[in-house]
C-alpha cells in the first residue's frame, strides 16, 4: 500500500514537472481506483498533495527563472471570477453532456496546440539561460525582452485576466481545473512560450488547490495524512524527475507531448461514456 501510494504520487509529480498538467485529473482516479479511497476523500487528498507538489516544483522554477509568479497571481485569482458562473451552470446540464463536452473541449485544445507546435514552433521554443533574440512574432500580447524577462504591459495583463476568467468558468462548469486547462490558456490566449506556461501553471495550481483545500476544511472535511504524506513525497520525487526530463525536450516537442496526453485522457473519457451508454 505504501509503495503504491509513493508510486502514484511519483506519476502525478512527473506529469506536473514535465507538462505542468495532469495533477487532479490523474490523482483522483488513481486514489479512487488504485488505492480504494472514497471519491470525497480523494478530492481533499488530491488538492493537498497536488498543491504541495506544485509548490515544490514552482519554487524550483522561480529559482531557475522560468516561472512568472506575478502572471500566476493575476491568472489564478482571475479564475475566481469565472468559477462561480461555471458552478452555477453545472447542475443545469446532465452529467453525460458535461463529460462529453469536456472531452470534446480537450480534443479541440490538443488539436490546436499540436498544430501550433507543428506550424509555428518558434512560439513554443525553449527559453534558455542566455535568453533568446526578440522578434515581433513572439506573441500578440505578452512578449519577452532579449534577456527573457516578461514585458508586463496593460494589454498583457488584460489578456491574462481574460484567460484566467475563461479558465475559471470552464473549471467550475466541468469540475476540473488543473494544468490541462491552464497550460493551453497560457499558451494560446496569453501568448506565453511553452516552457514559461508549464512553470507558471504550477503556481496557478498552487493557488487553486489552496483555495479548494481550505474550502473543504471550512465545511468540516478531514484530510487523511497517512495517504497524503507519502503521496506528496512521491510527488516531489516525480516533480524533480519530470523537471529534468522537460529541460531536455525542445519546446515544440514538449507541447506535442502535452497535446498527446490531453488526447489520451479525452479518448478514455469518451470510451467510458460510450461503454456506460451501452
């Protein structure tokens, strides 16, 4: 049981470190089906473990100069604006419609990210220590100077607020937040390069997870520390491994890998829906 918990945590951490996504969308199924944890308990453990793992990775990314904490704060708290509307809309749709809609949304996002990485790889390039040459095609809103620093303009801030609000709405509507929505939004709506988007998404996940976790504690839900602690330890180890691997993968390939993971989860969801329908 302990080994399995550590291993599942390692998988979650590796996914977060490599692509900035895969936290809650993988953690809850692993806890429920792999460790026989109740769904409600799994949500609390997932929020605590994924948030703690993302925090560990986020601190490393800030130290290395990859993450944008200011961007994450604007994006994360903007999500709070859209989440209530999404939550209000959620019960007004049948569960099968919501799940099908979410799976189709994931496929559309994956297709766009794959196509962008194939046709415009310069927009997903890796930001290296020495920075890179600036050009007018780096992005329509959020751009970087030759030293790799974000040029934080009002246009960029407005784009981040819009992206965060839309992501929050989708999160409240579909019941899933995490990097599978955050990373594509940062890449496609806020014009962040893939490496920056992955690093920054960790801090957005920290914000969202903390708010969700504290909300559960406020209504009296308990945290199972005997599962959470080894899950976090495994997650931090996986995070370190995923970060190292991610640095060795070029931006376009990393974006295609992320798109492939999103597609795999979407296809699995659609398969489950079709199986249950019949």
